[in-house]
């Protein structure tokens, strides 16, 4: 079986999240379903080489831009925008909170 080609996740120039300093997030290959405005793109998310979930993007109305959402978002975790990086960030923070390794993990669910 060929090795999976992963792409590094880039947060942009400002406001890198704390987890980004010590961990590596990567995206797997895109899987497209549907055509036109109904098309969805799902991408696997890998944290330090381990698959932790996926993010799905759907086209905005009358646009070529996609709104991205993670497959799960934990209690108390906020996704800051609909960009792909922010969906990945929400998924990573949810995963780290589940593992009790995120700064908000000690807070009780609201």
C-alpha cells in the first residue's frame, strides 16, 4: 500500500494557536462528492501522524469559496471562522481536550 501524501496545515502569519508550536497538523487527500453547488470536499486531519478526524467544506451560495466544519467540535470549543484552518484548529483543540492536554480541558462542560 502506498504511503499517504499529507499536506502541512498553514495557519497564516498571525495568531498561531498554542498547539501549533509543539505539534504538527497535516491534511490528507481531498475526497469530493457531488457536483456544482451541492459538492462537498472532505479531508482527513492528522495530528503528529495520527488521524484524529476530518473537515468538510461545502460551497457558499454563488461562490467558489467553501465553508469548512470539523466532523466534531467539543463542548466549550469555538470555531473562529469558516476557513479550513479554523475548522482544523477546532478539531485539534477538541482532540487535545479529549486527551486532557489542552488548557481548557480542566473546565467543566457548560
